[in-house]
C-alpha cells in the first residue's frame, strides 16, 4: 500500500502550481586524450513558477566588453615569437585592484563555478568547446576565501586538510589551493594526496573535531538519534560567530598571516575544515571542490558566499582570472612568500581505513574471529580507477577477505576503462563481470571519490538505484522500526510498497543528494524518526553516520549484513532481502532542451501548463490540443515538478514525472511502466501535447527523441 507523504514546507503543494528558486589550465598531454561525455547532467529541482499566460522573456543583450584593470599592450607580429597580427591586445601585469565593469565580469566568472553545494568547472584544456573555467588562480583565491570564512566563524588559526581524486589537474590545484589557504590565514594545511570525499570529513571526526557518530554505543542498536541536526545547523563557534577577526576580509592577500600557535599545540588540535578536490563522475578534464566543517558539508549559501569572497580577494590583488600573465605573476609571488612550516604532506587513507575495519569488526562481532571477520569471504571491488582501490587493499584484505578478481584499483585520472559512476551501465556491467569471473560472493562498485557505491550479488545481479535503496531500507528498518526513508523524486512505486511492507514510511523529495539529506535532517529536527536518506544515483546518508554522504559506509553496512546472514545460514545472501521488491517492466528518461537564455522561466511556464492539463476536467481538448488521459491522476504531494500516476489496468500502475533541471536548460521526463511499451506510450502523450502547443505556441524547446514518439502517435502506430 502506498504510504502518504506530507510536504516539508507550505510552498510544496500538490494542488496548485509551485515556484522553486534557484584561465590557467594544464597543457600538453591532456590535449591528446579522448574526451569523455558526461554520463548525466547534475540532478536538481524544479517546479512551475510562472502562470501559463506569461510571455517568454526576451533574451538579454550580450554584456558589454570590459577592459582589464591592468594596462594593455598593443600586439605586433614584428618580433620573434610575437602574437599574430590582428589578434587584439594582451593584458599587462597587475597594476592595482580590479573595479568597475571588469569587476562585474570577475564576479560572474566565480559565480559560474557554483554547482549547488559544490564548486565545479573545467580544469584541463584539450576538449573542444570546453574552455578552462576552474584555473589555478581561481582555486588559489577560493582557498583564500575558505580560510577567511573559517576565521569569520571564530577560528583564529584554522587547521585544514586537503585531499584529491586521481584527476590529472589534481596536483596543481591541490598546491595552489593550499597556498591560498595559508595566505588567507590558515595556520596549518595538511595535504593528504589521494583520498576520498567521506575520508575528508572523517579527518575532522578522527582528529576529535566531531562526535556522536559510529563510535557511539548506539551504532548497531535501535536507538533513535545518535547525531544532532541542531548541531549541524548551529554556528561553528556560537561565542564568536558573526565577529570576523581583524584582517579576515578586505585586506591584501600578501599581508602577513595571523600568529600561528606553537607546533605542539597545533598538532593536538582537530581539523577545522576539510576539502576534497573532485568532480565526482564527470570526465577527466573537469574538477571541483567539496567542503566540510565539524558540523557537516557546506550548503549552497555558504558556497555562494565563498565564491563572492574569492572574487573580492582576486579583485583586491588585481588578478584577472583566466589570464595567464595575471595569474602566473601572482602565483609565483605567492610561492616565494610561502612559509613551509605551515604545510605538510601526509597520507590519511591508512588512518581512515583502520576506522572502517573497526566498524566491520564491531558490526560482525564474530566470537570466533573478531579481528578477522571476513575470513572465508570472497569480495571484489571495482574502483573504476578512482580513489576507491584502498577499500580492497586496506580495508577488506587485512580482515581476511579474498579480494582476488578485483578490477581497476589503480588510480588513473583518465579513467580509461569505464566511467567511475554506479549509475552508468558500463560501470555496473564491469562490476558484475568481475563477480562472475572470480566466483565472488559479493561485489562493490565505487564512484571516483567514493561518496557513492553500488552492490553486485553472487549471481551478478546489479543492486543499484531502487534496489540499493531497498537493500539499505531493509537493513535500517530492522535497526529502526517504523523509521522514515527519504529518497529523490524518481523512485519507483515498488519501492514505496516495499518500505511500507517492512513497516517504514517513504517520503519522495527532490533530486540532488543535498536536497534529500537536508529533508531528512529537517524531519529529525522536527521530531520525526528518519534514519536513512538516499538518492537513486547511489548517494546515501545515515543519521548514525553524521548525515554524511558516504559510499564506503554504505558498502560497510552491506558487507556486515552479508556476513551476518552467512553466519546465520541464510542461503539467499543479500538478494534474499529484495524478494519483496516489485520492479517495473520499463524505466525510461527523456530530456527536452530549452533553447532560451532564461530557461527557468520557460520551464516554469511548461510545468504550470502541464499541471493545468493533467488536472483539467475530463473531456475533449481545445484548439487541437488533446485532453490528458482519464487514467492519469496527479500525485497528492509533489516537491519537484509534477508526478502523475497511471492506471494501466488489471492492477498495474505506472507513473511519469515532468521536472525541470535547476542548473541546466532541460526539462526531464521520467516514466516507469508495468507494461512492455508502456513507457513510450505515456511519453508519446506528453510529446503530442507539447507539439500541439499545449504549453503555448512556438516554445523554444528541442523535443529531440520525443518528436519521433509524437510523430508515431499521430500516425496511429
């Protein structure tokens, strides 16, 4: 039986339209690499925001050209090696702060780097039509901004850990980011080298900067909250928050940093902040940054503030981001003034691995082999050449597991074998093939920075997306009976039924792992038990683990469950837990590109009209626009776009969801059906409605594959 859902806020209504707001690269070898396409656009939220009658806004005029703050040098082809004639002007070296129109362009460059609660951009040249946006200079000033931000929260001498995935741009950006941190006032910076996103947060935890997580006695019990959402929502230092120390902003980045505590005192202090340089599953030429403090990951407003502060730091230093002359002269000057006593390179994955081994030991709690609980288990890992190879070598093998047959454990920033992405069919097929070829009883598939994972059972069955959420729900509901499971908006009807049958409650929220985790945290803060928050992409967080988005932790939970069932003599393994999960016959997705600069307004108009179409009284359409099928009904609660239930007859149920991407000019149509061909049939109805002008005439939409469905429907096929 489907479980009713309730909105988190008054604006999330299922009965009326709702509105949701929203350089210097590496050269050389990278240019010869074959570019890889993104496996998917970042997920995000959308909803109608404009009435149907509203006009599509006119495209804004192109911004006026701005002049660099520094002086310009006329080009000439008269000198040896000089620029070609007619190439324009080259900017000279910095000569003072950037102001005026040039400042506006600098701010826009930094603002474009925000990707929700992360920073992402292109860090390598070599891919056509993908210019470098996340340059070394940009990363330096983001480091300055993060150190200043930490100091503004009351940390006079921040201590920051920095890790990276294997991307080719990682070493350069790691160094420039560390230099920025020190010049922004960080007292100490520790470079971990190859790391994972969860490990970076655990550097704060294991150094004593966060508490009430897995080390708690309640870790494997049915106790309620073992992590405080209120703590995460509070300032880092309530006594000093909002009182920036002198020099934390509006000062030249080359001024001396604040006094540094003695080395012995600093060594005993926990990490104040942690940063992971990664772009997750995106291609080799991309990179980005994820930020943590003791209270958890930074959110969208924090990232917006950081980028604005970074722009201010670049402007005051007179550095024009993306201009090699401007960036390089500043970065060399910074290097000459760097205090090496405040920078250290040290590996952290061995320390992090020891904590994961301890979790498995305590979770299995074997009376015969406490210290070697995985003796007799054959588990393989497919790390996709990302950062996850350590899990086989430093976590599983020391506990006695046979990890032979594991694949792609060696870090390789070109990702030569398959995209390190548990959503990608090639990644899951590779993991399944490794399990079958080695005869393993379990397989783990990781993404690049190990904040996502998926499972493969002994038969090679791929357990990701809805299946992985169902698996973790079964485990969590045994520990926390009746708890609420929060997921993204595209989970199946079968998953809702599965969670309900186990006594749990299912709440669908928005796409985007930060949205899903944030919804769960708010439920807990409001007094509703919510132990698991998980997205179909493989991102998942548990309350018991600091609400941390952690693929390694999910893998640990799955391994513990596998060994526990094996000890109890259960023959079916993890797959037995999924016996009650009904799966659709088809699951499809179509993407409609919005060909307009103000794509949010256009998408909002389409969604508003779609809502009116689905909820209109049954009858004939008007003006050649067909009526919505009588078997369609709107889902009672919608937090993102509009989800429609489809009665497919004989007790079968399908659904479709039309939503808007927050960051990209896209409308996304997800459809599931319990009938062969049912997904295309439902999508064709939407395609015909769009083509007939149901959302308005001459909308700037590229229907792409949907156009073919509409044509086939019109022809009666």
